[in-house]
């Protein structure tokens, strides 16, 4: 039986399989597309072959659609298991996302005066002006 803390220096695994087993992508074919498009770097070098072998200790930089990940391989995967099992395959070194100011729902709903469609209040004020002028 394999020990969770043990490193597997001699065994290699295909990068596309490992990405699938580690739950970084939804399917192995999608992992192959990411690799072939050059979205994966291993130890700083771009990898374009899905059959590229990775081993424990390799640093993987993965550019996904919404985020970039930096991972260190701990072990090869045996299957695509639950998230808790997949977490044991890597160490996540991804820097935290930049803190952007989140607007509240009220702040998002505010608009500059005079921009866009008139509000009900603006429309009533316009109606008062036009009726008085008639």
C-alpha cells in the first residue's frame, strides 16, 4: 500500500492523465487540448505533447480559462477519485487572486444622473414641466 507522504521519484505519468486524475480538467480529451494549445508548462518549459511524462516534484503551470494555477506534483494518479483524494496528488502554490473592490448590489444599481432611461421620478418631473408649459 502507498503512503500518502511518500514521494514517487521513479514513476512517470502522462501529463494529460495526471491533469484529469487531479481534477484540473473535466475530461482527458480536454486536458489534451490544453496541452496541445501550449497552456501547460512543466518546470518552466512549455509542453505540447499530451504524452509528456511528469514525475513527483515537477512544477506545473496551467493556464485555464478563468485562472492560472501553479502546482507541484506529489504523486501520480491511479484514478479520477473524489476531490479529497485528488488533493493528495499536488501541492497548490497558486498566488491568491488580486483583491478587487466588490460593489454591493445597491452600488451596482446606481447610475449617474441623466444617463440611461429616465426613472419614474424623472418621468414625472418631465411630465410636470411639459404640462405647465402647455
